[in-house]
C-alpha cells in the first residue's frame, strides 16, 4: 500500500449490546400517521353530519370538505363549503317564483358579475339531480379583485316545494377538473325541498 | 413480534438499510407522497406556466443556501447525504401529501366549535398538530432506519430542520400558484410575503425543534433518566406547536388589510417579525445550548484518550473548535497539498468517530476502541509520510 493511500477502515465491531426493537416502534409510527390522516374521515363523519339549510337543502359533504361560512339574509340563505382552494357555494331562495333558467340567469347577472371581472359565462344546458329534480347547468370563468382567475360550474334548480337552489362550484383556473368528481357527487346527492 | 438482540454497529451511514422495516415504511409513505404531490403540483402548473417556473426558481434560490447552512450546523459531524436528502424529501412529499389528506380535521373543529370559530381558529388549531406530527414521524422513521446517526440533539435539529425546509418549499409553491393567483406578479408578491418577509421563521424552526426533541430522547440514554428526557422533549415539541399556533392564529395580527399597496408593503415584514422573531430567538438559544452540550460531550469523552494513539492534546484543542479545524485543513493544503488536506480532514472525522466509540464501549481496552485508535494512528502515520505535512500535523498549522 502506498504511503499516500489512506488506510482501510477496520470492520465495524459492536462491543456493547443494546436490545433494539425493530418492528414495534415502526408499527407505532405507522399507526400515528394513519390516525392523523384517516381519523377525520371517521371522527368528522360522526360529528359533523350533512351541511343543511333548514327546510331547503341538505348537502352531504365529501371527506375533507368543511362548512366555513353561513349567511342568512331574509329569504336568501348561503352556505359555503371549502376544501383547500376549492369551494362549493350553496344559495337557497325560499319561495322563489321563477324557473330554474330564470334563477341561473339572475345568479349569473347579479352574483357572478358582482364578484368577478372579465366574466365569461357558458351556454346553459339541462341538468338533473340524483333526486330527479331538473334544472340548468353552465360554466364560467372570471377574475377576482386580487387578480386570480377562477373557473366554476353553476347548477340552478327550482324545487317541487317552490324554492330556488343554486350550487356554485369554483376553483382556481385549472383546478376545477380535479375537484369535479367530489363536487359532482355533493351536488348530485343533495336533498332539495 | 419477538425482540431481537443486535450489536450496536458503529454507524449505519446510509438511508438504504433494506433490512430495517423502518426503511420500507419510509419508502412506502414517500412513494405515496411523491405520486400524490406530483399530481397536485402538475394541476397547479396549468394555472400559469411562467408563474410556475418562477415559483420554483425563486424557491430554489432560497432553499439551496438554507439547506447548506442547516447541513453544516452540526459542529462535529456532517450527517450522511442520503439521510439528509431523505429528511428533505419526506417534508416535501410525504408530509405535505399526508397533511392534505388530513384537512378533514378542519371539519371536525367546525362541527365541535362552530363554523365562525373554525374560520378564525381552525388553521391555528389543526395545522400545527397535524403537520408537526407528520413531519416528526419522518424524523422518527429516519432514526429507526439509522439509529446511530441520530446520537445527539444537533443531529435531530439538522434532520428536523431539513424536513421542515422541504415542507416549506412545496407549501410555498401551492400558495404561490393558488392563493396568490399563480401569475408572475402574484408569485413575486407571495415570495415577498412568505420568503423574504418570513423565511427565517416557520417550518424550518418548528420541525427543527421537533427534531431536537427526537434527538434528546434517543441520545444520552445511559446518563439521563427517561422521565427527564420525555419531559424536555415534550417541552420542545410544545414550543414547536405553540410557535406554529401563534403564526397561524389571529393573535398579534398586524398585517395591513388587503389590498396592500405602495409603502404599506413595508409593514409586512414588520408584522410577521412580531409573530416569528420570538421563536427564532428561542430556537437560537436552544441550538446554542445543544452545541455547548456537544462540546462538553466531546471534551468529556476524548480527554481520556489524549496521549493514547487516537488523539493528542493539540489535536483535541483543534478538533473541538470547528473554525480551528477548518483553519488547520486550509493550512495543511497550503503547506502540503490537497491530498494531505483531505487526509487531515479524514483524520479529524475519525477522531470524532473515536469519541463516539469511546462513549459506547464499557472498558478502555474494548476491541472496537483499540481498533479505532489504531486507525487514527495509521491515518496520522500516512499523513506524516506526505512531504511537508509532518512538522505541524498535530498543531493545526501553528508552525
């Protein structure tokens, strides 16, 4: 061996025995991770129940969605559910006298145009909830006051009880596709009165 | 499962310990996180390609030097690169993905305390607990993979802080592309708020503290009772969670109201410093105490070795001060060349290893200790054979 070559390390020799558990701590860590991530699905479902506007609409929130605001102004009631940057706004108008198409037009003209700049609204198409209640559906894209582009889908229905319900699902541009399955299930499974 | 008696090997110097069940658990969660986060991040890239590219460029400019700084924090021993990158990757991919999966806790808070309360306090209550547990779990898994590499508080800090850095990096991209709109202007705003104004605070500190807690529990097992170790670790974790709680809470909220324009942007770093600076100072104090503990350990262990083959009095005086070690290596390079400097660095690292072996064996004549002393001696002999190296070999360049 050249004097310039560093010597080879001796083989490692442990001369102190310590009893080390291999599996138990790992299983403990896995249990903690699963409890933290899966726990809300059990606890949340047990505690929260559906999101309800009394007497008008009940939405069964998917895992990870939570009600962040409620607002009641006379005969207009709002419920906003959020999951991260995705949202589902439920607006219920007690005793709404128009059709689903009227409701959709009014919502686009008042609520969406008041909220977004550069609003682009798609052509309405027929929609039917899982309960058989029919309505209209249309998409939109707009820009918030903060400059963020938002895309959304609105479903407006006139219930057999004479109430108007609007479901407005929205997300940052490009993200709605990822949430569409979940919001679709929530809208489709909503109970309207 | 049956416990197994195993010999405590000197060092498992790599993450890739395929015989450790902890390694496979780590890989499983990391793989899940990678698939999940690549999907999430890819969807966000469709918001704005230019904003996306700018996000990563700015964050890498921030993260790279911070990574190096944290990596060099340990006074005496740099952690194996596979483990430090593993910690970073856990934070960036596994912890972020699992935290997204755990957002349902917000709903639990809303159900228990009401939606208005949850809107104001939900992020402060759920995120610190969820995120620190998930990041800390990664540090614990790394320890279980390579137990000998987490043998003091500073090791825990390094792994924890790097895990936190990875988490912060990916979280910032999510914020830039979603909350700040994803446009280049929005990304720059987000970078100003979340990095320039508050990059010193946040996940690096929180998980650094959590890592210190892990390091404290698992080190000094022979010297400190388990009750005291758990009490100190609990305090460190409480500090991490508490700092994170304060950061997310509406308490001490001095941020200027939106929209922020003109000179009011200058208030942002001030407002964030009010929340973040106290914890930064506390962590600085904790790190200082940990370094002092490290130095005391080194002195205590190697003093008995001075005069034997492993280390001389002058070498110990140099070894215990990182600046002196670097100066000795620089002087050696100037005097005897790069190979000699590399060999001196190797000798110093093996003298640190000598300290670790000495702290683990029961008797001075233990075969492992004798072997390590012999190895240090052979390194010194090899160095002495290099022309120009020998005269100041032991004094670190004093001439």
